[in-house]
């Protein structure tokens, strides 16, 4: 069993949770994910690591309560336990050698982009973190990012924080100002990553994206997480989740992501009682 040490609401939609999992914490690297199961009745869900503290033996996850499992998860409290917390899974992000980096986080994707920014900044890279949210109330991890970045730019779609626009507008501005990035890393909605990649391709900047397709086993067996990269299907769970963004077929990924929407909506409103008293 994996005890929950701390639970915090970062905003109305997003929860941060610290789990005691010493073996995972000792090995997990930015970009890798875990598969958790709340109890024997629950489904397994993948969540990419937000932070870890190997000394305390903890791994931090950040999630939005959108599916059946995340809706249950957000109601758990410190002291409750998870049945399974398996990992680290996937490959760590290839960050070595980058010196001037833009890390782009779209909405909840900011939580996944944060450990990359932190790692790069701690290694001495110059790191601009550009994040985007629908409005001011949804901004997350502002102080954590401020402590681990050279520059933080927060955009809002409605301009409620005084900085209206999409992340791509801020990124274009920085590139045109001569930021001289040798790597851009983007995590967020598929449409955001697609437009980040179109922009960086124009400027010849190496770009990594974190793909987040439906996953079932997380070990390369079910085929659910296929992503088309450079004309061939790869498994996000074992070959990714990070890929060269200039080679990812985002239109294919967007159409695959819609395939299971009706099942997910049904599951979100359904509580399985089989086997319960
Ligand atoms: P959102 O829809 O509110 O978008 C966040 C930001 O992305 C916007 O504020 C904007 O700056 C940018 N954006 C959106 N559309 C854009 C466009 N067309 N061009 C340029 N920029 C654009 O995000 P949300 O509701 O918080 O959802 C988070 C998304 O992140 C989900 O789609 C989720 O699947 C994804 N996600 C991915 C991972 C991963 O590992 N890849 C992890 C967590 C979340
Ligand atoms: Fe099953 Fe990747 S999640 S193959």
C-alpha cells in the first residue's frame, strides 16, 4: 500500500498529492510516469511525475478531476492509501546538453513541464518558462516555477492576469527578441503542442513534446497509446512519452484522442459496484 502524505487543491480543477513510494522516488526522472490504482475495484491510470523527494521517499502527482478515477482520487485525504503505484515507466526526457531552453506549459501540462524546468535550471541552463491558462484563477505553480527558472511568462486567454494571449505568442516574441533557444519543450493540449512545433520548425529549434494518449497497461502490450511519429506508430508508454515534436503527426493524435471520448464520459458518470457489499 502507498500512503498519501499530503493533498492540496491548487485551484477548483487541479489537485496536488504527495505519495509515499520510496522505490519509485529513488529512480523516477523528469518525463517519466507512474500507473496507479486506488483499490481493487479501480482502473489503472497513468500520471506523469510532477516532483519527487528521494530523501523523504515521496513522489508528487498533479491531476485534474476529469475522469472516473481522478474524480475519486481528489476526494482521498492524507493518511489514505493507494493500492498500486507502479513506476517509473516510460523514458526520461532527453535534456542533457541543453543550455538555453524554453519550457512551455499549457494548463495542467504546466505540472508536467515543471520538473523538466527544475532539472535544467539546477544543471545551470538558462530556462524561460512560458505557461498559459484560460484565466487567472487557473494559474498553478507560479512560485515553484519562479524558484527554478530564469524568466517566467504567464499568459491568460482572457487577459485576466494582465497578459492576454496564447503561449505561442509569448514564445514567438522571445524568439524574435533573440532568446537563442537550443531546445523547446512543450507539454499541454495537443493543439498547443502542434502550434508550438509549427513555430519552432520555422525557426529550426529542436523541440520535444510530451504525448498523453489513452494508456491501459503502460508496458507496451495493449497498443492503446500508439502515436504516429515520422510515419510509423510508436508506443507512448515505452518509446515516449516524449518525442521529437517536428516528427509527431498531431492531426492523427487528435483524431485518435476522440475515439474513446464517449466511453470515458460514460465511465466518469458510472460507479462500478460489482463485488461490493
Ligand atoms: P487549456 O485548454 O486551458 O489550454 C492551456 C493553454 O494552452 C492555453 O491557455 C493556451 O495558452 C494554450 N493553447 C491552447 N490552444 C492553443 C492553440 N490553438 N495555440 C496555441 N496555444 C494554445 O488546457 P487545460 O484545460 O488545462 O488542459 C490541459 C491539457 O494538457 C489537456 O489537453 C491534457 O490532455 C494535456 N496534458 C498533457 C499532459 C502530457 O503529459 N502531455 C499532461 C497533463 C495534461
Ligand atoms: Fe498499452 Fe502503451 S499503454 S501499449
